[in-house]
């Protein structure tokens, strides 16, 4: 039997989140983002050493923060420079469910000049999410012509 260099059912690139309170975060993602838990492994000290969830068919790995190994949560770092982007079928319904579960709406749902209807959310664990539904195919030339309010519209 040949061992695959990339395991079956795993993408080549996967975000891996450090979270203070990973067990509670998994429960939040299930409720807010309709996530499915794939697996959870405890570390010897009882913290979550590794877990995997699926959101809209995408894989997210996560674990409790382990600062002694340099694995720190956004709260420990004063925020995160990374935003996780997810395409969904209905951004309005997704963001409403997430807000009801405790996500903070950083940028409300709106149509964007590049053809997406999107919003930005902050989860209770310090991670920022961009949620979008693609609603229009727009050429790069047309994107350049369309007005936008600020560079914030780009990310």
C-alpha cells in the first residue's frame, strides 16, 4: 500500500487556530457557524492538543493555546493579523446565526464592488472571519472602475 503525501480528505492548506478555551470554541463554532467536529484529542495536561472542525466543507484545525511552545491565542497577542475567509450559500443567514451565538459584527453584510456580498465577524476567541456569498462575476477591469468607500472594502 502506498502512503499518500497528502492524506485523503485533507486540503493542502489548512488554518490552525490557537484558542484560549478550545472546547468552548468548538461548541461556539458548532452553534454559530454550523461546524461539524471531525476529531478531538486531549493533551496530557487535559487541554485540547488537537481538534478538527469542518465549516461549509472547509477544514479548520485548532487547539488550546500552548504559550510554552509559542502557540499563543489572539488575546495573548493583542489581536490577530489573520482573517479567515469562507464562502457560504447565504451570507445573511450565516451572519445572523453567528451574531445570535455571540459573534461581533465588525462590518455588516453588504454588496461589494468585486461581486461578493460579505461581512466581517469577530468570534469570542479573538479570530476574525470574512464571510461571503458570490453574487456577481466581475472582471478585474470593472473592479477598477467601480467606486469603493475605502481600502477596507478590499479585505
